[in-house]
C-alpha cells in the first residue's frame, strides 16, 4: 500500500489549552479531539492522522483520494467541530480555519521496481538491454530507467505521475517481456532459463533530491 502524508495547519489552537491560563493539557487534548479525528478517518482513502495543537498530519492512500479532496473534507470537519465546546478555546473573534502547510523539505525521486527470480537475459550488452530501456521509458512521467539481470526500475516524480500509474506501466512492460519471442525460431527472448519468473514489485522513495 502506497501511503502519502500531508500536513495542515490551523489559525488557532485546536484543543487542550486552558482559555484562562493558556496551559497545555495533553490528556484533555487527546480526549477532546476524538470527534474531529472520527470525521477525518471517515474520509475515503485516509489511513491515519495525528492531531497536535496547531497541526493535523493525515496519511492517505494515493490513487484512492487526493490532497484536494482531503482539504475540502477537512475544512468541513473543522467547521463542524468548531460548534462544539472544547474546540478552538483561544479563537476570540477568529473563524477557525485550516490551511495546507508548505513542505519544509525538498521533493525526492520515487521509483517502481520489480525483482525477478531468474535471469532476464544471457547477454547483458547494450544492444540487448536497449529495447528494455526503451519500453520502460515509454510512459508519461518516466525519468530514469534501470535494467539488470534480476531487476527493472523506473524513476519518477510523484508531483507529475502517481505511483499506481507507474506501477501499472511497469507490470505492462514485464508482461510484454515474458511474451516476447524471437522471429521464426519461436524461442523466448527474455527469461531463457525459466520462463515463469517470480516477480516482486515495490514502490520506493530514493534519497536523491530532485
């Protein structure tokens, strides 16, 4: 399951602060936020959330929902709980609002990868691997491709394409390689030692900054 985290910030303290002394009561906060957390967890695709004094971290499944949809639902949830006692105790005349917090870090590359249980080719020279690189690169959002005897990979930017779309592309390429035969001889071009490779697919986040 491919999870993404998005962070939202409120314009006033959410809960757990004494309106007179301003003292933070973490236990009271944990008890009070239950209705807000329940509304957030009802959003389709949301996998979990952490609610602090001024920030809400939400983890969601990419491809099921999006930041835009979560943002819309979260604004409605904040407006709903603002009607209840205990929420936004220091708001004064403010209307409680939530905004998307800008990222504090630079984006990094992601990659889809498949590992094989058997060798891809007998000879891994450039002429043999070039067609595989070409197939992997033939997708909107593909950036750098990798071909080795036991693995294929495609690097991509999550701001441009989803992991689900790139994974679907990789699986299509692997399917085409498995079925590829040489001309009139009818022998298989790839996976010559065992034509039923076990394939292990993964989505990775690299440590290389874009």
